[in-house]
C-alpha cells in the first residue's frame, strides 16, 4: 500500500509493452471488480458511506458510484474505437458527476448492480477482440491517442485503485 491516500496501490503507469498474457490478466482483473467493490462496501451503514476516503476527497458512496460511471464511459469509448477510425471521445467532469444526486445520495446497491451487468457485458466483448483490434485507437482530448490495450490496462488498474481507496479508508478509520 502506498502512503499517498489518493493512490493506495500507487498511480497508474502504462506498461511499455502489453503482451497477450497481460491482456488476459487485465480482463480477469476487470471481471473481479464488481465482486471486489461489493465486498469493499459490504456492511457499511449509510452514515459510514458518507465518510470521505481521505481528507478533501469523495465520500465512500461517491467512489462506489464513480466506478460504474467511469467504466461505462470506457466501455463506450472502446466500442467507438472498434467501430470507427480513431474517434475523438468526449471527456467528462468526474467531480461534477460525483456531485449529482445519483452519485452523492443514491443507494450504492444501484451502482453495484450496474457495475456487475456492465462488467459482464464488457468482459464478454473484450474476450472477442482480435490481436489487431487491440491496437485500434481513440483520441482523448487530454491524453492524446489511446490504444484499446492501453485503455484496458488503465481500467484494470482503475477498478483496483478505487476498491483499495474504500478498503484502506475502512481499515484506517475503523469502519468495520
């Protein structure tokens, strides 16, 4: 665990090379995210879900809602890259999404169910991508050209990252 509360598993570092076995591992990691997120928030009371994972950070509830929001955007971006030639995707303001009522007050079970269904469909799609398709790209206005395999690496990390934020906050703050 990293001492930086923002990045309990460390910041994302894109691998210089992504091999077929890495892709298989990343897909398995994505597949595990819904169950890991369910476990991370299991047993938390409504009051505990309002706890910030770090001073000045989102609440545990907002983190739990953010993951399907972000992963849904990633899923759509990958589908666009599979069906269009280097589409330019639209970023979104994560902080503003986290402030909306469905991310700041809704029951986390809604997002846990969404995450489970999304990851089932997403990982099904990912397992069907050919080696050539993994090199397809989309253009991110802030990150530049992104390959599907690089995006997969990022989102495998992203799921583990946010689960670790909740788990480390629970442990550090004694939230059961």
